[in-house]
């Protein structure tokens, strides 16, 4: 009898390299390019994200782009840079570019630079309390507009925001005011052919749209504000650069493995994928995470990668 994994790999090996899946599910890779992640890449995800430029991450980028030149890659560089409330946003953006992003990017060969489609900046609110108020959002908008320029001048397309699940917080009016204050960043991303990003987690494997609109589907509320208040950037693509199940960010207690099992997660992902495919402006979601077994064990996607590769291959 042929084992299912062996059969799946045989099927994937004969697919044309340009055959991207219609599914919008994919992976966020960290540290290791695992056997399961290789299966998923071979199945043709529409987008792939990597953290940093370690050897395995470069192998993953090369493999993905060789197989799927029309696919989209996203790079995040890890850093602990943080700026005080009274910092000048343009000077902070220049410092972030010169000290956190530019050095590792300069080490890339010209061929490897071409592997990167979208470049992220600060993750969530780690560099600045971006969404606490409209004033904070305005600071972050100026910061990101300047950082997007630095990225573009060096040949990279910016992926702005990295907005945490459930953010911006507040009433609908407050959320709207914060997004409008962030408008310079959206405009810069649009000018440089970039994208914006949100982190799409469900807290409880939810499948009720009216509940998930506050969590895994909250990007829809944000896009509605863009359509109504900033129509000139409403066509900007959205990439969900983290996603999955997360109660509160604890690496060992809050991911899908600690609060369910592979079968339950797969069922939820099928529902989530169907919702994403309803929204043409969403390029895809990179599920957190693949490869960091010790750092984020309850989030590790390796137990579901055979299913995910099969799901991608079937969505054509």
C-alpha cells in the first residue's frame, strides 16, 4: 500500500511550478524549513512569510520562488527596537531602517534580494504603542510613511501595519479615527505598490461571522473604513501575516495544540479559508508558525501540514 504522504508528494511533483492554489492558506516560517513546510510550498500557496534570513529561510524563499514565481513572499526582520512617545517619527523611521533592516538586507546577493516581494517593519506594537490613541496612530502613520520610502528607495515593497488581532481598539468611531490618522502610511504603501497587514487570530475556533468580525475577520471592518474614508487606498492588498488560533499569546498554552487538536484546527481552517476567498483584496494568511518547535510549541503547524498541502492541492 502507498502511504498517503508518499502519494501526496508524488502528485505534487508533477504539478506545474506556476500552479498556485485558489486557497488562501499558507505558513509563517521560523528558523527551520521543515519536511511539512516543504510539502506545503510544493502545493502552491499564494503567499509565504519568513522570519529573518537564516540559511533555512533563504532555502525556503528560493524553493518557493523557483516553483511559484508568481507567488508573493513576505519578510520580517526580528528586532527589539523601541521608540519613546516624544521621538520624531521620521528620524525614528530612518534609525529603524539604518540599524534594524538595512544591515541584514545588505548581506543578500542581488538574486536573493529579488526573492523578497514585501518587506515588513515593526511587528504589532513592539516599536511603539501605535493604536492607543489617534495621536499615537498619527505618529505611527508618519513613521511608516517615512519607512516605506526608505524601503522603496532600496528596491523593496513595504507591507505596513502588522496590526495585532483586535486592533485598533475602541468603538467604531474610535477605530475609524485611528485608521484615518494612520492614512499617510496607507498612501505611502499604495504609492510604492505595497500592502497592509493584520494578524488574524480566532480566540475560540469561532465560526460565527458576527463574533469573528472582532477577531480573525476584523480586517473586514478596517477595509470598510478604507472604502468609505480613504477610497484612494481601498484597493491596497491585505496580507494576514499571522493567523490561526491564539487565546493570549502564550507560546505553550494558547495555540491550537494546547486548546484543541489537529482535526479541530483543520475544520476551523477550512471555514476560515472559505471566508478569505470571499474577499478578493486579501492575498492570503500565513499561519503562525512553522519551524520553531521550542519557542512556540502550541502553535507548531507540522502536525497539520500534510492536510494543508492536500487542501491547497485540491483548491484549483
